[in-house]
C-alpha cells in the first residue's frame, strides 16, 4: 500500500504547486504585462483619485447625470460582493412595483419627456452590476441633461456618440454606453 501512496502524494504535491502556484503566477504576470488596466480592475481615476470601475455600475440619482440600470444587489445597490439578479418573475408584484417606482422617478426627473422609456432604465441586469445602458436609454435622458447643464441637446448627443461602444469583435453583444465614463466626461470641461 505504501508503494501506491508515495506516487499519489508526490503527484498531489506536484499538481498543487503547478496549479495552485505556478499557473496563477504565470497568468497574473502575463495579464499584468499585456493588459495592466484590465488586470487591475479597469479603474477610472479623476484628479488622481479612483472614482469607480468601468466594469461595475454606480448609482446616479442627480438629474444632471445620466442614470444607469437599476441594481438588483441588496441591501446596498451595486455591491460587487453580492452580485445577483432579483430572481423576480415577470408576474411577480414586487417586480411590477419596482418597475413602476423607477418609471415614476424617471418621469418626475423630466416631465416634458413623453417618449417611451427604454426597458433597460427600469429593469436590472442579471448581475445587478451592469455599468452600461443602451444608446437609446442615453438618448432618452439627453433632453434632461441638456436642460439642466445648459448645453444643447445636439452637444449632449455628441457626448453620447463619443462614449458609445460598438459590438465586441464587430458581432458580439449590442452597442452600449458606459454610464460612469459618460458622466465623468460631462463633468470635464471641453469636448466629449
């Protein structure tokens, strides 16, 4: 029995070192060397201070900012350690109430806007952390942003267009707008 146990323990030790030490260090080194921004969380800095990540949504409720998708994480919104969907089905009264509250808030922020509200402004993503909205959702908010910031609607549309990301590899996903980077650009003086 000892004859079979010794090779098994040696293989366990070898594979532990390889898969638990060498491989993670190698992958981390390659990622840091080739993709340092992404490997460190895709952090966004403003005036030398980290204000967020391109990968995790943030709550914006001030009418001068674009609002993102609602977060389904609880009890704190956009909590990356509690990533999950709400698991509320389409017939669940709690989901219906949450959507109604969000619609009312959007309408209250811009009563003159009578166009239909894009669905991604009132429903959470599967992770509850989505930092993006559709270009349609950004354009829906453009009149409010323009009015509050004293900009032309065409100028706000230029910001939206400049921050619209296309499909990945030209065919995966849908065009999207990162809410944090768009709002950050609005706060910077100058062009989009």
